[in-house]
C-alpha cells in the first residue's frame, strides 16, 4: 500500500511539473514569432557606434549608452535626446546619427581624462555655441576644438567661452 501511495505521489508530482510544459508546447505556433521578438528586444545589443545605414534611432542609442543597457521605448531620456538631436541637426552640418556618434566620442575621451561629461551637457553646450554664432557649424570640428581646449586644462565653462570667442556671432 505504501508503495502504491509513493508511486501515486511521484506520478502526481511529475504531472504537476510537466503539465505547464505540455500546455506551452500545445500553444498555437502563431505566437512563437512574437515571443522571439520580445526576447530579442530584451537582449538587444547597443552598438558601439551608429553605422550610416543601420536604422538605429540615435536618440534611443544615446539613452541606451547612457544607461549602459538597451533603453525601453518609454524611457524619458529618448525624448530628451530626440529634442537635443533635432535642435543640433538644424545648427550643425552633420545629421543626427553623426552628431550622436561624435557626442559619444567626446564623452568617452573626457571620461578617459578623468573629466566626465554627460551627453546632455555636451549637446547643450555645443548647441549654445552654434546658436551664439548665428550660423551652421561643423559639429566634428567643434568637438575636436573642445577636446583640444580641455586637454590644455581648461574647465568646461572656460572651453565653452573660448569657443564662443572662436565662433563669434555672425548675423
């Protein structure tokens, strides 16, 4: 009697463990691609740089790099970076993808030197310089000039003021 009871308990436990797996395997295959898409999105890779034709949203990319993991679609920083990049694309010769790449490069270079700056600060400061100048500037040239000034020991504020002098207002 005890053996039958033990056998029934083991069979009952096996049914409890295997039932969910059997139910899931019996699901309609039309849901399978949806599950794969969600899992893929959760494990998405944040590329180190934005190639010219990869289709990755530069605002999403900056938000993801900022958080060191793929940003979810309702991450408020995506909207913030979208506004920064839209503004910058009007002020500079480069497109949003290139501006995002250069911003990340400047931040990485400053971080290596022990003077970290956020993407927000870089985009805002450079846009301020371009607006002050009253003309379209080269974002890449501005980035290089800024890094050179910072390498000489100038603070962020000093470098921004120096760049305003270097790119004076032109009506």
